[in-house]
């Protein structure tokens, strides 16, 4: 309740474990303290990472549906744990982007900051995945299967996260040196995994150029 004579008319918040009301002024908290506007470059970047994690959740949920229905090809059995692995790694990327710039010394490689080892691992997975597919020679149109479409959705969101991280880098507020190449390679990997999903379900990619 407002003190007598004040003009604070913010509605009372019902008892909640989620809503705190702290963001009602248009700000949000950073990792290790501090607050920034909700449209700050940091917030845009780690919020986009959050979107990518959710989109990967759609892909993983589709794998679950297919597994329960007995329709997930054996060649794609590696996908659910791999998707979950990268969902968890993206929380590391999000933590780095959300870090208070005055507390960067608290960041830890592989926990709250993308490391060179994480980049090397995703590059190795990309090489492995490329060896399992027939590479299209042209741009393709997403949507041949639900699983591949979900992976493509996550890929495009990750590309946006990469662009937001580049904005931070250009302005000198990007904490680490590995996050941009990491997001770049992971987006590449998701494109390849989308092709693996199509081919695993015996679908040919639809080419972007109309024939005939």
C-alpha cells in the first residue's frame, strides 16, 4: 500500500512464487547484481538465447512423440540427448550475456561463460553430422518434417542471438571471445541436423528454386 500523499498506484501482486513486481518499472536484473532496461542490448541477446532454447524444446518434444509412437528412425536416436545437451549449453551462453559488466571476474568457463572447449566440441559434432548426410547443393525450404522444421526454427532464432551478440561486441560490452563463433557453429550444426532429420525420415529437402 502506498504511503499517504504518494501517487504510487501499482496494483497489488497476488501471492506468487514467480511474479515479484520488480520488473514493472521496465528493468530486469543481471547475473551478479545490477539492473538494466528490458530492451537493453544484453537483455535482447540473452532473451533471444532463451527463445532458441524453447524452440529446441519443440524439436526434443517431437522426438519424444515419435519415440513413443515407435516412429523415430534408429538413425535419429542420437538427437534427443544431443538437443538436450545444447539446450543446457545455451544456458551457459545466456548467463554470459546476462552478466553484470562489473562482475565479469566471477564468470567461469563452461558454467557461466562459453569456453574455447565448448566451441571445439560443437565443431567436432558438426563435422560428425556432416559426414552422415547428403549435402544439398542449393538453398532449401524448411518444412519437410515437423522435427526438421523445429530444428530450423531454432537455427534462425540462434542466428538472431548471434546478431545481438555482435551488437554487444561492437559496443565493447561482450564479456568473452568465444560466444559469437560458438553461436555461429551451433546454428550451422542445427541446419545440418535438420537435413539429417529429413533424410532419416526418408524425405528429400524442398529446394528454394522452383524447377521448370
